C-alpha cells in the first residue's frame, strides 16, 4: 500500500476478518506520542477499535478499501 495520508472516512478491512469494514472516525496523537486512529465498524457503528497508524499501515494486518470518488487512493 502506498503511504497515503490517513483521514476520517477512509475504510479498511482486517486481513483476518475481511468481511468487516472499518472506517476511520479520527486520527490523533496519543499521550504516549504515538499516532493512532479510531475505527468504527461500518455495519455496527457501536463497535469501535483504536489502532496505531503504523499497525494500520501493515499490509499483513490491514487492507485499504479504495474510495471510487478518490482515484488517487489505491
């Protein structure tokens, strides 16, 4: 995956659960100085996850779901 700028609204799937789509709700720096994203499950918005930006960029863990309205993000 090319290094894209992460922002709210972008979608990802976990490689171990490819049917579940997760959408970034916010990108922030934790109190430990590490950048994180908060993700919400698209089908069940009550399910939230927080993962580090570096983990989200690991192709072995997460896959990016391109937005057809933003062709430069694939």
